[in-house]
């Protein structure tokens, strides 16, 4: 009997100890995820910042973010460039930041971050092949994660990303994608126009040959950022590490379509999405092009498999034809080496409604300045169309007083946004961060943000697999 009682007491002690450990772990997780909005409570952890977007998220000071930032990264040029950018923000005369960067630069940087468990929000912007694993491990360690796109560049990454979202629910933390293009004013206005039934009507179904939504984005390998020539890491040209165009920059296009054309609507990738076709092709870079962009004199060994006759083939261009909720869509991502004189990255979009078509145009004819147009459908009464334009512009002016309209022809209007009233691309990163930090405080990230992000990466990664399979002889 005494032995039995002794055994029961031991078991009870073990259960109590286990329960205490569980409660301790739960409290540790809660301490990371309970935010009130007070100054300095968000403690950033920057993990392996290999892309300049990591520093752009710190370009503008925010009271809620602690001035001390923990950095875990391997030694090298990428870390040096990141730290130099932060130093530049601290040293500028106008609106300077006061970041105190505490750096750990050992080869075991990831293990060190997970071991120390300091900070509460991990910032990710760098090598895309590693990023999904970083996300998964950070989430499982109880961190909130704000990640630059793309969060997945192949189907294996996609499955791991889905698991990360499942873990985020269990851990009660938030994973968020840095979708800056939602904050570009013409994109924001497009969302308003497309969802005004009086003006736009209903989104057309379109056909695979004549989609109702068409978007195209052109980027450039050689460019300037914050007034300085951007030095690309060599891995940026390896599609196995950076990702092809259709899984990288095309994420912005797919996201805009979800956000503009299916607002606040949950998109189930298994039920609502159908990939019709996909194709891809390379941008060709000479060694001198590569050297000018990376400052490296030779192609590294991991790129030699893409080199033919001393020319590097970078499969950065891709086109996806797909459907969401029965609507036919086409997105194209293109990478050229360098922009034409006076130009830069460009974007165009056409969204067809039953009453009108909304277009964004950015080309040489527009002096490479993005412009927004509304074209009346031939079936729409001209007076009704004019009345609808006047009404919605009046409504928009309540929030955006600088917006106006201009008749280009009898059936075509320009929604005018003065260039001086537009924010720059680098400003959008601060807006994304503010939105995300608001979610952390209010615990109100909508379900569609999660489902539509998962759907987005299903579209891009499945399309890539389809394009590669169709290229195999």
C-alpha cells in the first residue's frame, strides 16, 4: 500500500511539474503576443537581411517599435549593406531614426535567435529559398513574423507555408506578407472604382483567350534605390534561390487582383481557383551586365548551369492564366536588365466590368508616369456614365481631396491624381508595418488575409510547376 501511495505521489508531482512547464511556456508565448500599442513594445528581430526591403521597413521611425533591433545574420556584404542603410537613416538630417542595431553574425545565426528567444516580431527579407523555413521556425518559436514577398517559391515551400499558418493559429501569432502595392494611390482608387456597382457594374467572366482581368509588371535588374545603385547578391540571379518572376514579383499582381476584385472575400484555393496555363522564358545577361549589377568579376559556380556561350539565362519572365471564382485572369511578370532613359519599373492593368473598364497605364506615351482611366462600355448610357463618374469622384474627394476627373473622349475619363500628391514606393513599407502592428494590438487580422495569401502562393507555385513541366521535351 505504501509503495502504491508513493508511486501515486510521484505521478502527481510529475503531472504538476508538467502542468507548470506548460503554463510557463504558454505565458512566454503570451508575453510575446500581447500588445497594447504603447511606445517601444514591438521588439524587432531582423533575420539574415539579404534584400534592401529589410532596411526599408525601418526607414521611418514608429513610436511603437523599440529603438533596439536585434540582428541575426551571417557575415558578408548583405549584412554590411543592410547596416549601412540603417546608419544612413540614423545620420540623415531630416526625420532621422535612432536605431541601435545589436548584431550577432555567427554562422549559427538562426540557432542563436531560436535559442535566445529575444524580441517579438521577426522581419524577413532575403534569400527566398531559405525564407519559408525561417518563417516556419520563427512561428513555431512563438514569434510574430512580417515577411517580405515571396514567402514561397515552389510547391514544397507552399506546403511548409500552409503548415506555418496552422502553427500560427496554435501559437496565437500573426504571419503577414509585405504587400506594398495596396498602398499605391492608383491601386487604392482602382479598388474603389471596381467595387462601385453604379459605375463599374459587375466583373465580367471573360474567357481564357480574352480575360476580364489582365495585369503586367516590368522590373529591372540594374536600378537605383534611395539614390544609390543597387548591388544585387549573386544568388538573386539563381531562380532556385530567388525564385522565378511568376513566384516573385507576380505575387503583387495576384494579391492586387484578390484585394481589388474580390474585396473582403475568402478565397479557398482548393475550391475557388483553377490554373489554366503557365509559361516562362529567360532574360539573358552578359558577364559585363552581371558584373555591373553584382560587382563580381565571374559567374559563381552555382550559376554555371544557367550559362550558355558566356550568357546567363535567368528565368525571370512568366505568364499565368487562371480563374478565381469563375473569372478569367492573366498576369505577366517581366524582368529587363535596365530601364529605358527616363523610365523605371512599370505596371499596367485592365479590369473589365459590365458597365465600364478600369485601366492603369504606364508607358512612354505617359512619360512612364502611372495613370488611371475609366472607359465606358458601349452598352452603358452616356449620361448615366457621366453621372456615375461625377458621383464617385465627389465621394473619393472626401478622403482624397486632390483627386479629380478629366474627360479624354466621349466615353473615356482620366481619374487625375497629381504626381506631387502621390507617395513613393519606399513610403509604402511604413504603411504595411503600421497596418501589421495594428493587427498585433487589436488582434483583428481578417480571415480573408490568411486564406487569400495561401491562395496567392498556391497560384504562383502551382503555375511555376506547370510551366516547368510544359518546358520539358
